[in-house]
């Protein structure tokens, strides 16, 4: 648990997800992604011991991230800010928290995949220093079949 103060308005905190959070997290997934994670995927990430963190503003769940760390590499599997809170700086703050956590766990690199059609996310990641390092063809479900994933990486300060 971490108290982040209120520089974005309201009291901001980060807590570890628990299994009782799965349905609420899934509801946010449904509101924000056309092709979202299932409750089973969310549950499996918690059970597997991935870093699954929920982001609260004045006690209300407004976002989350899922981070997997293996050896000295971190993989940001999912990060989301709920629609009413988007474009207000919360995603940047949550991404910074995930980055600091990966650094604290001695990860040298942080990887993620992003849809090329998700221009806002790509701009956020590029602004934080992520670089495109590859492409995973036909990675995501999409209206017209499949969409590639842009693989991005950031060297961390460990």
C-alpha cells in the first residue's frame, strides 16, 4: 500500500489486488477495452503472484496495472485508467509507479505491447522514454480480424 498524496486532486493510493477485486477490475476492462481480459485471466495473474496493483482516488478504484518480473526483466502486461479519469495525468502517475516498482525489484528493462491504433498510449510510453523494439504480428483481436502489437522497451535505472 502506498499513499501518493493529492497532487492530481483527491487522495491517491495504490494497493495490491485481491481475489475479491476481480469482478470490479473486469468491469473496468469491459468499459475501456473492446477486447478485454476475462475474470479468469485477472484471477490467474493474482494467484500466480504477479504484481497486480489497484489505483484508488478517494477510495474509488480508478485504474490498475499488472506487472510480471522474471529474473532482471519486467513486463507490463496491463495498465488501465477508467474512462472518467482518462486524460487527467493518472495514467502517467500509474506508469511511473509501475516503473519504480520494477526498478526496486532490480529489473533492468521494462517491456510492454501496445496496439498501433492506441495512439494515446503510444504517446504516453514514448514520452516516458520507451522505444519500439519490435512487432508481434496478428497479436490482438480486432474488428477486422487481428491487429499487430508494437513491442516497446525501457532501460531502467537499477
